[in-house]
């Protein structure tokens, strides 16, 4: 059993994409490096380390929600939604940080 107590930081950017067909959403969030984030993995059907553009990230699937969390250029990023693990990883790999 995994549990964590944490403070939810205020994101620098949050973008929500919603499909009209089924009203499902994919949420992209960016945080500055001063924050830490946690994903609820208790009773998740999948939790694994993945590579996102050469950086370690965490992929988890819990109920119908897939989450991927990774760091890049002193920022933390998340993608969450009702999508496959492969789709979440492809979306994460498509994120390019522009200073």
C-alpha cells in the first residue's frame, strides 16, 4: 500500500483538452522546480519508470486514469486522462520546453 501526504502546488500552466464525443479530458500541467508533486498510486494496476526525452518519469494507471509525471529543464510536468499508456507517453515526448 502506497500513501503520501502532500501539498498540492499551484501550477504554472494547466491546459485541459476535452473530446466532444465522450466529454473525456486530458490534463497537461506544468510546475516550476520549487514544487514537488505526487500521484496516487495506491491500488494502481500499473506503476513503472519510463523515459521521456531521456529523463526518468513515472507512468501509472489507476482505474480509468493514466498519469505520466516527469521533470525537464527544472520544471515538473504531468499528463493525466482517460488514454492509453502509449498515448500518454507519446504526448509527454511531444512536450518541448522553450525558455
